[in-house]
C-alpha cells in the first residue's frame, strides 16, 4: 500500500515528456512509487508532433500522467509575470513549482534564465537522466535498458554527461 | 494586495466590454458555454490559464496588468482607442489586427527592458501646442511643425522614401496590416507597447507614405489620447486636418517643390522679360513666351513631382494649390487628367524601381528587429529558449530558421551533456 502522504508531485515540462514519448516509455513516469507526474495544459499544447501527442494523450487517459489545469489566482498571476521571460509551458511549471512547492520535471536547466529562476526560488528539479536513474534504483528498469534509452535519445541530440548508468549505480 | 476571483472576474468583464465583445462572443472564442463566462465574470468560477492567455492574445492586453494592485483598463492604449472610437469597437477584424500588433509591440518593449536597450532611448519629441480653435489654426500648426520637424531631423527638402525608417529612428514602432478600406492608419501610445504606428497595407504605396506622415503627426501632437484611428470620413476634424496638413508639408516641403519645378524648367522665378545692363548705358532685353498657366504645369509635371516625392497625384495637386502654385481652377482641370497621369506614373515606376521594394521590406523589418531583440535577450540569459521560440513564432520565423540561428549561439552549451538531477 502506497503512503499517499509521502508522494511527491512533479510538474512536468515538455522536454522530459518528449524524451519519454520518443522512446515510448512514458509508462516509466507512472511506475515511480514516490512521484506523481502532472502535465499542465500549456505543456500538452506544446507537444505538437502527432505521434508524441497521441502517446501523451494515451498516458493521461490511462492515469500514467495527470493533466493539470491552472485556476488558482496566485498561480495565474505568477504565470502572467513569467510569460515575458519564459515559454507558456515553463511559465506554468514555474508557477506551480513556486506556489505549491512541487518538483519541476525539466531538461532545460542549462538554460541560463530558467536555472536562475529555479535557484532563486529554491525549486527542486528532476530531469530525464534523473528519472531513468530512479527507475533503475526502484527496480523498474535495468541498467542495460536505461543505456539503450540513453543511446536512443543521443540520436536525437539529447546528450548525457556520463557514458553509462552503471557509473551512477555502482 | 492580492486580488480575489471576484475582482479578477470583474476586471475581465471590463476588458471584454472595452473591446465591444458580448459574453456569447467570448464563449465562442474560448469554446465554453456562455454560462461559464457569466460565472467567470461574477467570480463564481475561475478563468483557467489557457483561457486567460487566449483572451490576452485576442484582446491585446497584458495579462500581468489584470493582477496589478490598481487596475484601470483606461491605462491601456488599445482600450483608450476603442473607447474613443466606438465605431472601431464594433469591427472585430480591426480588433484582431490591433490586438495582434499591440501584442508584438508589447513583446518588443518587454525585451527592450530585459536587455536594457530602453535605457539609452530618448523619447520622441512632443509638441504641446494649444488646441486649434478652428481648421485654419489646425492647418497652420501642422504646416509649422512639419517644417520644424524637417529641420530638426535634418531632412533637407528632398523626398522621403525612407520615411518609415526615419520614424522608427525616433523610437516609434511602425507596421503594416490589412485594415478596412475606410481606415488609413492608426497610432497607439502607452508604456507597455511604446509608441506605434500602423498603416493600412491594402492602400497604395503613395497613400501609405502619406499615412505614415499623418500618423507621425498624431504622435507628435496627440500622444496623450493614447490612440486614434484615422478615417477618411473624419478629415474635417481639426486634429485630422492638422495631421493632413503636416503630412503634405512634411512629404512635400515648399523648398523641395520649387527646386523640383525649377529643375524641370517650370519655375515662376524665370521671368518672361529680362533686361541685362550692358555698362554702355543701355540694356539688352530678352523675352520668353508666356504659358497659359503661370508655371505652365502639365499633368506629367505633377505626376513626375508626385512620383519624386512618393505621394499620390491628387495629394501633389492639393499641395501645389496650397502653395498657390496652381489655382483651384487649374487643380480641377489637372485632376481630370488623372488617367493620363496614372499612365505616366507607370512609365516612371517601371524605369525607376527604387520605390518598389521599400514597403515589402518595411513589412518584415519590425519582425526582424523583434527576433534580434529576442536572440539578444536569450544570449544574455534574460529569456529562456522556450520563450525565444514563442517570440520567433510570433515573428513568423520557422523552427528551422531559428535552430540555424541558435546553433551559432549555443555551440558551447550543446557540447556539454545533461547531468543527473534528482531532488534530494
């Protein structure tokens, strides 16, 4: 039985979703025993590639991911503030990250503006390599399977700073 | 102090009303039932973020303003414009065009502030003259300021084919959009979008040039009104008469016209009788045959003059009349030769294509600037890549084009792989 109070919520940006949709492993996000992945509507709209969009839609439909509608006045205000500096999906994730103290799922931490805001607001972040590593630690994914995903993502110019997940688990 | 749902709903209602939209129209725009719009406006249901951004884009307002401690839709120039122009507020196509343009200008202003480009900007000059009491005074003011501006900007007496660029150099954003035929242009001025002029892209090049000058005059005199739509049917208004007078004099300065006419041998300064003293106590007399008109201006002279200054044949005729170079009777007579003048102009245009590309360039010039500003803001770390992509998309730059530009900026970052990030 999962202790609901120990679950951490993640507001996921498009880059992470695109990566997992590309390797057809969005299911991994639903198998984390300690994380619940949410997707703001703005992020859903940013995923324009039809195959990826269909995979995302299916993942939301089967409960792997949770669609998130932002209606709180303070979150709306934060989004409006962020809109001049960030994309709509990022703005939504940041607003939720700040207001609800949720984790943000993003691979754009090398983006100077975004990393500055994340640091200034003390927002916690998880990224694609981080999710894969957690999947290995949770026994959901083997090191070999994670490395295959890593290799597949590298063909799409998503590089990781290490050669194999084995370096991280040993 | 943070606002609540009720206040947010009330502010959204005020913005909707200022744009002349009904609740049904907003419901259709958002794809929700009208009852939901009623609930949003009464504070019984929150607008969601997608709906809010859609409304902001459709109505051309900054969503940030809705959450300000003190909200006044009057501060926004688009609202001020529609309030002052109830006719404009019923024209949905105009609302959409203005909203799209003001959105681009707001992005531009915001980027300017982010990269600090606004610090060195000197606000364009402003002429705080007394309101004209009648049309005569309005025309006098327009004429005087046109001459002063020509002199201040060191423009000499020649034609101004680069007028949009000249206006831009004064810190004004200029753009072309397809507007209703009855509208020649409009201006908007507020802190969020800066000073901006929009001209009807459906009109001829000559008319557009005149409209640029006309709207520039509004910015010089009428900025406090925040926005004016210039329509043909309002030409009897004093502010419109002033702007028309300004445009005519600014585009066709008296000195330039006389120089041009002199250059084509149509100068009144050439006397019909000349006497030259010969030091022998006598004088040599020379006589020139007079013409039926004092200047002998023919339709092709006027067409050539109009082409030279980039204005319409009709506009040139009126300017010549205002300078008393031709009489009303002559103006009428020459106006009847419009068809022949048009044919002559075609010949000139084909021979001297120098005016042709100017307007096509102008259309994309603002978008290019917007993109450059966004790239700089990204390079300086003031906006994220995702925001850069949005701005590029608004400026009609494709993803492929943007990626090629980004490759030049992100070489270093791309070579470093992503590290593992897991929250502790």
